[in-house]
């Protein structure tokens, strides 16, 4: 059943491809369709599929620039002008929560990217909800039946966002702890994946989402407007993100966040994260590690 759902998500995502490339993508076996994490399109090269063991060429005719333009036309439902704000940031979220990343020639205006032209490559990241992903860590993060301040840490591609999403969903439903109001600052639409205002990936009945604005601004908006009990954010990257989290902590809100890093010691070497640690905003750190194709979770109490 899980494989069937995984391959269904894949087929939904490849619906955004031009017809020729869609045929190539659907030629994969159902088992492989359920394992594909991304499809990569680069002009002048055959399309490839990113699987847990690495990137595999699908062996077709090289991708043409016009096919990348067709991809955007299909993904935007023939309304490219309506998705330009997202395209300027290099991505587009489509129905089902799948995410299309775009590269090309940037047209600048007042020091900001005004448009992307002459597309050179694209990626389609397959969105798959893994309900229960947080089960191995949920009890350990909820002493006394309530979620504690938690930082999820791992290198790219090991499932930080997947774990964050499922923790938000579980806490919002009250699985393993008391149900809490969660506010999510989803800057790039990767956690809830709003499409026409509706989350495409389940984040629970007590979760409020703001996306499309810088994380720090989104966190402050949610803190002022939605009276959250838990404030969640994906990928702390800037000093202003840390400042916003510190403000929220001072208001008694539980923090749930992710960061890129090999381990706690790795964070100590980087100024942004060093400041985060010095402020002692988190009680627990969950480190995600890869063991072959499997992932393991390690909880460390920080204070």
C-alpha cells in the first residue's frame, strides 16, 4: 500500500512535464517510481532521477530549453504571470505539494531578482507525506505530555523537513501529548505546501501557516496574530531568524525548528548557530543520521 501511494505521488508530480518527458518518467517501474526523490532536467542532457543510492540517467533525448518553458506553462496551468513571485525566488509549488526548482538567467532590478529567463535546468521534488515519521522521537520530546523546545539537525537530504512536518501534525492532533496550537513559518512552502490556500501536506487541525515571506517576518506575524503555543520554522539560516526565535521564547512559546549540520559540534563553528546555542533556546536536539538507505534518530538533551 505504501509503495502504491508513493508511486501515485510520483505520477501526480510528473503530470507537470511536457508529454515526451512525461513518457520517459512513467517508463520507470512502479517500485522505482515510489523511490524517486527528484527528477532533474538540464538542457543538453537526458533527464535524470534522484534515488536514495544516487542520480540515474533515464537515457532519453537531451532536454531542450523550450521543454523547460513548457514545464512552467503546464505547472502554472497556463497562467505564468500568477506564479511570477514564486518563480523570482527560483521555485514553484504545484498541486500535491510537489516543488519545481528553476535555474536560468536572472534579470535584476534594484538589486533584486526581477525574473528568470532562458531556463537552463529544473528539478521536480516529489512530495510524500510519511505519517508516523516522528514516532521514534515523539515520546522523548514530550516530557510530562507536552512538547519541549526542539531543534532537528542533519545534513541536507536526510529528512529534516519530513520529521518537522510530522511532529507538527502529531502535536496539532495531540498524538503522544496534549493537543497544541501550532503556527508554522513556511517561507518556501516546503512543509505544508499551500496551494490556493490549502495545505497539500497534512499539518494537523490546529496549525496555522504563513508562507512566501522571510522566516523572521513570518515568525513575528504569527506570534502577534495567531496566539501560538508552538512556533515552527524550517531551516534557521540568518541572525534575524535567531532574534525572532529569541523573542518568541521570551513570550513562553515552545520552539520547533531545523538546521543544517553534521552534529552539535559542527554548529559551534558557525557564528549564526553559535549565537543560537549561547541563548539556550532549545532543550532537545534530534540528530538524523544515515545508515545505508535507512535513517536513525538520536535525541540529545541540551540543558
